[in-house]
């Protein structure tokens, strides 16, 4: 089934959408929060409809059928044979980050992550009483993509007990390759890190198959907490269903103990949607990848033509990290919002001084709406530079 068999041209959002309600009543196209403007897969909608019609909304739990769907998905998508006992069900990855920071080590221990990064990676260690250690990613020698400064990482390694790895990375859009993952793995073994690998965008790689960190070697799996969810892939984040894969029994027990009584169970609609997505959503996912690949290229081409802006290649997901440091404005997010495009401010993704002149753009929206947003951005940039020239 191809893109034409599903509707990716009609924008879909509800009145209670966090992203859209932020700019309600204003002519601003919101390309901020990381959900998409595409309807969820028909198979998921049908499964939710059947569950709603049953009238049964009592306490639920993952069924054997759902667990088998996760196991089969891991086998099919990653070549990873997991034990059902390794699964810990969660209402989202953000609480999982907080639980992991409390379950590993002790107060004052170092938690290391690479920036820019999804903001909860920065807040979870601090909330847990840990020491946050950040390592800035760097541009490669061609300036086309972001990578690790492994010399700097090695220098920080002994200060950390826990590594929060974003793979694929939000917001820079990298899919860490196997050589990069192995360099991280060698440090993890040498310095006895536990690795929390957030792989929520793993099923949205634009080319090739995602390689979970834990699948590098069995001994690495024993020190890894892998976080996954259908939420980004199938646009069902509001249904709050995710799972951790934790092979090490002691680590799994510690994780469960911290979560007990604090982290709620997954609701029955989230469980229903998860199974339907994993069992029947593959044709829709493949069609979506075609859309996202084309729209990533659309964003890259458009940004390249805008004075003052540059963007690295997006290898997974629907988020683009835009460098505005050559744009002569102090607050790029505010500048583009005034031009009618809402973007995520870069300062939230790491040390504010380092990233305040970056923005993140969500291109998971119909192509026509994306084109209009990019046109508004280009017009604003050209007018700004024209005004600068005239004032000289």
C-alpha cells in the first residue's frame, strides 16, 4: 500500500490540541510540539471504535495478545528476540526517564546526556537529585549532520553513572550508526554506566532499519533500559502507552519499585491502540515514511534558500533542527511567530546561551500547510535582510 492509499493531505487536529490551541485565534501555523497533523491509521481508529462500543472501561492490563504483538514487532523490525518478562508498561517515556534517574545510583550521582536534546532529558536528573552532565554534539567536518565529540565524552565518562541516550536523536534528527553506538558501548562497559536509550522515533527512520542499542551485544542489553512506544510513529501520543525493555532482573526490579504507586497504569484505550498499531499499522507506517522523507527534503531545500538559516539532514522522524545564528535577531522563535509560524525555541533543548538561536520545526503536517509555513519563513528572512541592507 502506498501513500496514495491513505490521506496525508487533510490536516487533522482536535479542539483540545495543545499545539493548535496555543495560537488559537491567531494566524500562526503551529509547528512546535512533536505530534503530527495526520489522522491515526484506520486500523487503530477501528480498534478504538470497537472498544468504545463495548462500553467496558474498567481497569485493564496488557493482554497476552498485546505482549505477543510487541515481541513480534521487535523480531520483525529489529531482529531482536525479547523475553516477555523484560517488559514494563508505562503511560509515557517522560515518566520513564524520571523513574530511571531515581532507580539507578544514588543522590548526587552523575547523569550524562548529549545536547541539544528533548527537554525532559535535562529536567529528570535534576528532579531526581542527580548531577546533570551535558555534552554538546558537534557538526561533522562537512557541516551536514551532528555527531559526538568522543574525546570530550571520554573525558566526562568517569563522572557519570547513567547515560540518557536519545536514539534516534531529538531534535537533530540523527540515527546513530553502529560505529557510533559501539564507541558509546565501550565507554558504558569501561565506566559501568547504565544506559537509558529512548528509541521512540526508531520506527520512523527514513532509510534502513533501526538498530536498538541493546541489540549490539547481550552484555550491553544487561545494562540497558530501552524505551519504546507507538505514540510518535502512529500519532497516538494522547493515548499514553509506552513500554520499557529491561533484560537485567535487578535493574528491572529497581525500576518497578520506584514506579510503584506513583506511575499510573496504561489506560485501556492506549493498550488497544498499541496492539492495533503494531499488528495492523505497517502499511500506514510505510506510507508515512514516504511522506516524511519527501517533506524532510522539502524542508532542507527551502531552508537552504533562506538567508541566515541552515539545517542538518534529518535521518528519522518529523523534526528539523534549524540553525539561526546568522539571522540578525536575538530570538528566532519570536521572530518567526510574528511572521505567522510557531516553532519550538532552541533554548529549551540545552544550555540557553548555546541554543537560544536555534529553533525546532515539526514537519509532520500536510504538504500544503508546510509549504505555506516555509514560504512565510522565507519572506520574513528576506525582508529582514533587505531592511538590514537598506539601513547600512
